[in-house]
C-alpha cells in the first residue's frame, strides 16, 4: 500500500500553523503547481491535487482535529484493523450517523444537506489583473472533470433496457460506514461508486459509472470588486455523479496580480507620485493616473515634503456588488536630481548662499530641528 504524504508536509507548514498561515501556504503552492502553469507535467498535476486535498481538510477545524488524532485513517477505512464495515445499516438511523453528517458534511465529496448525493466538487485557480478586478471580467477556463457519459447517457449500462438494480453492498444508500475510534466514518460505496445502483451489463466507455473524464471550457463571470483570495462557487459545474445523482460544484479561487503603480487596501488605492524638488518647494498641479483608466489633477501646495499624502475621494476601487467606490491616496516622493547642468548648479549654489544668509540672520524658516542639526555639523 502506497504511503500518503502528510498534509502539513504537502503545504510546507508546521502542525501548529494558524489558519492564515495555512491559507498563504496553500495559495503559494497552488500558484506554483497549477496545471495551467505546468502543462503536460503529471507530477505537478498530482502535487496540485495533493495540496488541494490537504487544504480542504486542514482549513476545517473539526476535520483537522480528526486528522491530527488519527491521520489519514480518519477519512478512510482502516484504523489499523479497528472497527468494521456497517454497510448501510446506519442509513437514516440517527444517532452517530446524524452526528457524523453534522460534523463532516460533504467532506467525502458525495453529500449535501438533507442526505442528497452529488458528484465531486472541482477547484480551479484563476489569475486576473488589478484592472480586471476593478471592472469585473469573464474568463474562459479549461477544467478537467467528469461529465455524463455520452455512450450510455449516464445510465452506466450498455443495454438501457436492462436497467439497473439496487447495489447489494450499500443497499441503495451509495455509501458505507465504518467505526473508527470515536467516529463513524462514511465513504462512497466501492461497488456502485456512490450511485446506489449496479448494472448487469456495464457500459464499455464508462465501465458502469455513468461518467467519463473530459476537459471542458467553462466561462466564469468574475464580478467587479473581487479581492485576492476570493472564492466563487458555481453550483452544478463540478463532476457529474452518474444516473440519478446531482453534479458537484465548481469552486473558483481568484488570485489578483500585483500592479506596478497601484497598491490596493480593501476599497482604497495608494499611489506614489514623484516630484522635482522645485515643484515641491514652489507648489504645482500634477496629473495622476486613476484605476478606472482616466486621469485626475492634484494640487500640490508650496513647501510639500516627502511622505505627505493627498486624498482623491471616490477614485479608489469599486466595492463588490455595489456602485460605491473607495478613495485614492497620493503619496508624494520628492526626488533629488543626480545630474545637474552647469546652469542648474549655479542656480542651486546661489539658492544655498541665500538660504545660508537667511539662517545667519535668524530667519524663522531656518529654525527648528533641521537648523539645530545644521548647527551641530557646522560646530556652532
């Protein structure tokens, strides 16, 4: 039996990692091993599946607690031979079975509220630019999933007239349960693969499952205002579950790329604007780019210093599912010229001479902290 990789090792985190640390590690690993970034690399695709499985368990406190205590056996048959299969004996019986459903829900990818069986959920990672996050965008994404078998139309049978019969293993429940320590663990039935039915003459294409693997192109509408790390659920766009079973859901994880000019903080946008020292000293009016693609004028008063910030109301990021917008903050950075012409040097030397004369006369403009620093270096 193959040894399964520890979930914490998969995400490269410690066993005491916080939820924020888990999330950051998952996003980093998902970006690295995403199939779109590693086309044709089977090892990367397998690694991507492993980190998705690991994060799905560790992000849930109850699943994580079960994993920390029992390891992978918490979600599979075994526990070193402890317990035994209960088949469908606990189906609808309440007690431990109901407690299990409340605690773990659709952990096994085959359940929803009310006991309804579904196909497995699918997860994809989508990268968008900051501008696309501002305006909203539609992305076409290729998803490797399972769809209804075209040959048997999802029946799983090569002879539709022959029909199907109740699975003898799970008695139609589509699942089996096994006692593992204090937990009653549920997993898809190995005989009918969760459908609850078996066929006498299985379809040669899907081998009786009613589904087949296929790469589909799915259009994803990403709304304006989404933030990095947003997860979008597309109901019914996951894997097909075979005859009589609802398809799973598609979960889209959004990753917003960084921008060269703008930095986002919620609905606010920050931008650094360079100024010549003469502009900062004399005052000026500058045009700055805005995230919506336009430009806006900002009045810079005389004597502006590096680090001073100016606000443009309503010029920030769009708010998710709202017409409101945040603000844009312009932070000034005064640049010192590194190459001067002869005339520029003469003018600056003249300016420095006059500034020195003002200081000697005790000009108020030359008092304060910087004046004391200058006096120190000049030995006064």
